[in-house]
C-alpha cells in the first residue's frame, strides 16, 4: 500500500479542511438562550483572555523550572557519546517545554510531539536506545554525568540549582514493535510504546507517553503522543484507518479544554482502493472525492467552538467548473469556499450560536526592504489573500483572528509537515 496517496491528499487538503464548514444540524444542541451580538463579542474577548491566563499559569509551574534546570545540566555536559540530548525523542519534549516557558507558544510543544510521532531519526531507534540505556548520575564535583549499566535510560540530578543531592530523576522505558513492518528499513526503528517520567522527591511532575498501533501491513493505524505537566496536558493523535483519517491536538487543564483543534477525512482508505488509484489522480483539490466523502475541522478555545463540515462533491464540482485549482484566483477561491464551507461558532456548554463564517478577499499592502545598486530601499506591493471573518446576527463582522488568533494556520502548517514526514517514511 502506498501511503503516499492518502498522505498527499491529506497534505493537499489540510489548509482547506481547516477552514471547513459546521455540521449544519448536528454540530451543537438546540440553543436555549439567545445572546446579543455585543454580548457574544464580549464573551469571545473574555474567552481569549481566560485562555491566555491559563497558558501563562502553565509557564510558571515549578515542574517547568525543574525541566529547565535539567536541560541546563544536559547542555553543560552531554552524558551521551552518540547523540545530542535535544535530538532524542523523550528528551526533545523537555526542550520544547523550556521554549514554551520563554515564549508561551504551545505550538512548540505540539511540534515536538509531532516529531516524537514521526520518528525523524535516521539511525535505528532500538539500537540507539540500547547504546544509551543505563543510569546516569550528575556529579556536582566534576560537573559531569557518571554512568552505570542498566536496562532503562535513567538520569538522576538535583531538581534546582540550590539542591545539593540528586533528588530528581528522568526515567525512559522503551518497548519495541515486533510485528510486521512496512519495509526492512523500519526493522528496529518502530516503537510500540515509550514512557518517560520526571520525578522530584518521588513525585511524578512530568510524564511523556508515546503509543502506536500498526495494521497488518506495518503501517500505523494510531500514533498518539501525550505530555502531562502536573495538571496540564498536551496531546496529539493521528488515526489512519478506513473510513477515517484524523489528526487532533488538545491542550487541557484538569481535564477542561483550553485549546483544541483537529481535522479529519472520511472515505475509502483501504489498501485495495488506494492501490487502484494512479498517483497522479490524487494530486489536486478536485481529486478529493476519489478518496474522501466528507471532511471536518474544528477549533475550540475554552468553551467556544468553531466547527464545520465541507461539501466534498460541491467543492470538486465548483473547482472544476472554474478551471481547476491551479492558479485559481482569490475571488474564485472565496466563491467556492462560501458555497461549500460554512463555519459556525457556538458555546459548547449550552449550544448557543455565536456567529457564522464568511470568506473574503483580503487586499493589503506589503512593505519590504531590498537592495538596489548597493543601497537598501523600501518597496511596497499590493497583494491579495483569502481570509475569514465571523458574521454576527446584527450583520456586524470581525476577522476570525481577532478571537481565535492564528491557530488554524499553525495547525495547517504543522499538519502538512507531519504528513510530509509520513510520506518520506512510508511512501515510495
């Protein structure tokens, strides 16, 4: 089975799906209370503020400080001869937490979890783990790590700069996958499960889990990475089956949503159907319906959710009628989107509708600097892009990014990169 066929299609449609329309009748319960547009706008603004506060609180956890100190020690003296700590799957997420503390951008953690799932290491992971495993203890006198043999990867260290004993540890357990692999290059390089725990004084503060399931051909049917930091949780999950292919993020606090988003396609993704298709027949937007029958996307910030389904056959028909997706004008793109994709925003707890979407051509002036005849000059150019805004019941409008930020763009970009990783790993 050439997974390239389905991953090419997913990569192609990721951005489109992430601006897809709401389930027209079933996305939310019937509204009980109708709020005014101004009340909805106020609630949306408060939702953004509440989400930012919760994310800022996550940055200031003691366990994040412990993680920063741990990575400082790893940077001071690399305990491994064959690899940089920041390139090792279970340690990479800790470096991402370090950057999250600096920037507050949870996308850094998501990207790290994506790398954990796509396993972008050219060397054999199982061999690498066997080379690295053992117990490493920080020696404050020599400012180096002392190693003894062992079956797991264990690092013991002081939890803070002022701590004089190695009261913290990071333990990594690796379980290989021993079933059928898609090709011989994946032998020994396909994990079934990875668990890593950072403990301080015997209390687990940070835990990383990677879980995988594979079909009879050795292709992943489930890849899930989870990072729990005290009461906060980062999760990414890929499901690759027939009839469903989906990719989701979730950032939660004590089980309550802070930010989550995802995209999915339903259709015929069986081995027989995919192998019956010529590679070139699933390379354009207008080829979607050769594999997919429906698509869905959502983004949820706290209690506010924006969700939608796309009319696959309508998209294909309209794109084809306009001459195909190649070099399609922004105006034609907007027309196709508005006819086939209608997003709706609502409160998850009550089902009360907030607004619906409208795509439009956003014209703007781009200013940039360049060099001419040895001198730097400033130039401007008129550009167009497709943007999306919310339309409230009083017909007032506001750009989606005013309330939802750039979450769609980040998810689209990261999803596309992940699909490209999958193509390079399983496609040929």
